[in-house]
C-alpha cells in the first residue's frame, strides 16, 4: 500500500520554480521504504523518482533539492524519470545526486548543471600491498606528516606537475590518465582499472577558453579545497567476501582514497558554457523553470562544443588523480616500504553518451550524473576483465571520522546504472563553520584515532562530520533500492584535507 508524505515547500518569490496546484505543497508518494515518487505536474515530462529513506529526504526548509528534481523533469528529451540518489541535496540547477537521461534523437539536451562545476570530480581507491593496519600503525604518524607536506591542496595551490606550456596541456586534455602514464606517472595496469581506461574520446581543446587554460596550467596534481581529500583507510568489515576477494579487500587491508576533480579548469569550462547556452536557448525554443538549467540540444553546435570541452576537463581530472596517486606511492614506498595498487577510479560528475533500453527500444542517451556514480553490473563490457564476474567497483566516500564504502554494480539497476556518490551534505559550508572551531574538529577526530592534516581551520570546520548525512544509511538505501550491493566498509586512519 502506498503512503503519501507531504512536505511543505514555501516559496514566496514571484517566479516559483516548482508549480503545484496550490503552489505551496509538494506531494511525495512513498512507493517503498526506499523509493519515493513525485508525480508529473505542470511542465514535467516525466515523474521524479527519489531513492531514499525518510530520514534521508531533504529538509522541507532550506533545501530546494526536491524542487530541483521536478525542474529537471521538464528538460526536453528526458526519458523515464528525473532520478535522485540517496545522498541528494541542493545543487546548481540539478540537485547533487541527480541523474537524468535525454534521448538525443528526440531533441534531447545537454545541461552543464547536470554535470556541475567540478567536471569529472571522482574517487580512486588504492590498495597497499604487503602492509595491513597493524603493520602500518607504528609508521602512521610519519606517513601522514609526509603526505601532508607533499600533497598540494587549497584554492590556489600549484600542482605536483606544473605544465610548461599549452601544447603539453592539450596533450593532457586529449590523453587524460593515459598521457600521464606515458610520461612516467604510473603503470599500464592503472589504466586497466580506470573508468574508460583513463581517457574519454572526443575532447576538443579548441572549445576550452583561454581563461580555463590559464587556470589549468599550474594545478595538475593537486586536491583543491572543500570536500576533497586524500585519506588513508583500513577495511573494517566485509559484506560480500566473494566480491571482496578478487578486489583485493580483506579485514585490515590498508587503502588510500583520493577524491578530487578538474580544479579551476573544469570550473571555468562550466561557467563559460552555461553563459553561452543561456544565450542560445531561445534559438531552439527551449524554456526552463530555472536559468541554472541552461541547456541546448546535444546535436547542436553549442551542445557539441560543451561536450568537447567537458571531455577535455574529464581527462584533466583523471590525469590529476593519476599524479596524486604517484605522489602517494612515493610516500608509502619511502615511509612504509609498501606499494599501492589501483583498485578503481570512477567519476561522479559527467554527462556521457550511452546506449540504454527505454520502452523496449535501444536508444542513444545523454546520461547526466551530477554527484552520482556509475554502477555497472557483472559481465558488462566496460567492467575490467579481471572483475567482470563481480561487477564494477563503486566507491562512495564518507566524511572525516566516519567511513567510506566499496560497493559493486548489479543487474537491474533502474537509474541507468547509477548510485550515490557520497554522504551528502545536510548543512551548507557557511552553516557548518558557524560556531565551529576547526581545531576542535581536528582534536575530536584525533582523539578517536584519525590523524588530520588540514590546509585551514575554516576548511576543517566546514567539513565536520555533522555537516553530512549518515553514510551507513546512504549505502544501505543504495543496496536496498537495487542500485548496488555493499562489499566493504572502510574506516579512516588519517586524512589530508583540501
């Protein structure tokens, strides 16, 4: 039996983004304890589907994410539903945790708001060989000190590989992690364990502005700021031994998780193309309820230019994580006498052209995943050959002091093979930092055995664990909603924060 939730959604502005009959109430239907539906209303072309538990639904006051789910459902060419993952929260245009696919043969659009400013922001997980948690413990302090010194982070920080000129940058934009490995920053096996083997085809450096190029020249191999991090972790619990074993995971296994993206280059590309699409929409007769949803047909000069620039930024993001991997490897080899193997690298801010069956017909779709992780099932051709029987590793980071998860993709995923990408914020950075002392955050974490190397006290305050949803609940919902299955729970030992 379906139950109905009512979430009061007051919006006194004249231009109401989400329109219901009385303009004040959004009606959410609870289809199951892990799936909620927003029925089509007004200009919505498809329903909204939110994978969540009641405790994870966005707050009715101060978080417009559910309105954004409905707004995304108005995009031309959208098919099936406007989806939201369990970590959904308010974002730019799309909610963070939003997934939407448009049919490019039916006027389907591409929207930079469905990718985000940090294009190809993603996560990679490295596994320490020949050193478990107990063996690492005596050397953890010196190791974290060294990582804190060698890992560049912060808003304007220079990267570990300052590119000499635009010609080399163009090689990065076209070659991604593959070019980095060719230049000696990694090994060929790294590419076998990366989404798309470390590089997306179709980059168009000519569609990247001079300003974006300037921002990208000096930042390759750096974390940036905000929620980005490099974290030393240990496997605390195994949920699925048969899947964990071929992934190289066991209780006590030491891991390194890296979370970052395309830095200022990706941010500038998003800014540039949102502006151009905003100017172009009228020529295509497109009207959206929120200007942050600026979009154009995929098959248009503006759409092709954005996708070419977005792919270039995605390749930059993958090269960025590859450079940080090499920095971490050197520290582990010098300080702990162990090497790091790559388990997987996956982006969670991308729009990709993919083939999916919709209404009984195979279609080419532009699948937007904004704060959402691809989750491919066993025997999918894009899963690494040695993991094809267990499915694609899904990496979902938590927050400082909590936990992160490895999941695996499963067959039957209803959201174009997508799942959550993290814990999801419940407090804005401003609210989180208000009345919070970054030193106290560090001290509290270290009292629980988590060594913290931050770049600023303000940054630590903004990223305190209480600013995020419960990562255990997010991953449980991901599993129970049929988006992925849990494989391992990882707890932090030390974190280098952006």
